[in-house]
C-alpha cells in the first residue's frame, strides 16, 4: 500500500457497490488548526465519500500551518503565502492525493477539495495548477494567492467552485474572497458564491450551502 505523505484522518464511506471505485474529498484545515478541525463539517457530507482530512506539515501554536506568512505588503489582511513553504505544501497535498487514489481504490475522476482559510488558499492554487485532477473545489474564507492569480489553465472551464466568505471576517476580508471568485469566473469556472454574516468561521447556513454544493457535484 502506498504511504500517504501527510498525516491525516481517513473516514471511509458506507459500503458501496462491490468493485466500484469511490469518490473522495480531501479536507485542508486553516492556520493553527489540525486534521480534526473540519471533521464536524465533513460528517455532514454524503455518506459515499471517502474523507481524507490532511494535517499541514509545520507545527504552529499547538496546531499546524501549511506555510509561513509573507507580510511584506502590509498587515495580516494583505498577507501572502511564503513562496518556499507554499510550494512544499502544494506538492505534499498533490502527492497525498495520488497516494490515496492508488492505495484506497478511489475514482480519480471524482476527487474534490474542501479547504478553510489557508486550506482554501491552497485548494484554489491546486485546482489552477492541475484542473483535471479535481472535480470540484470548496474554498471557504480564503483568497487567490498572487503566485497563481494569472494562471488560466486548460480544463478550468466549467469547473464547479464554491467560494464562501464572511461579511464580518477580519482575518481574510470578504473582498479578498470575492476577488478570487471574480478571477475564477473570468477564466470560465462555474462559480457559486456565498456571503455570510459571521467572521472567520463556518456557520450553519454556510455549512448547509457546502453540503448542498457537494451533494450536487460529488456523485
């Protein structure tokens, strides 16, 4: 069995048809959290999905981070991923997806990404780098990294992308998430937007919209 590079929690689906490869979602947590953080969200997703909740590689304040922050453009609200750490995490997630597909009989044409905050930023960049690898993406309270903002890959046309944001989010302002949605629309993705009254967290309406989106696209 191929070893998955990143530590993770794997939640197997309910028994499906024998011999049929199953769909999967790879869950990427936010800065300072861990692989357990988004499991309450994942538990609401369709029962036929494999869930792989990945742990970011670097320890941070009792949790983990996907990369350091580059604050050279200003404060936290203008931060960007540190280039070296970001590249490493993008590669580790892609390698983890490949390993999981090989070792758990996943359907490579039905792989989704669900990320929050840093995990959302990472997810949006991953689908731009290899749009054919991912069937759909949920990006909550994130933004599009400058390093990937000009990419316009073949295969992104019609890709289902849910971008969720908090109107009161002071960590990643709604305007940054909206700009990511604008860019994905401009390059032809099938974008669903969600704006919610809370801050940097996932409320009940946002959760309901995530579940509806995944149910529509993960079959």
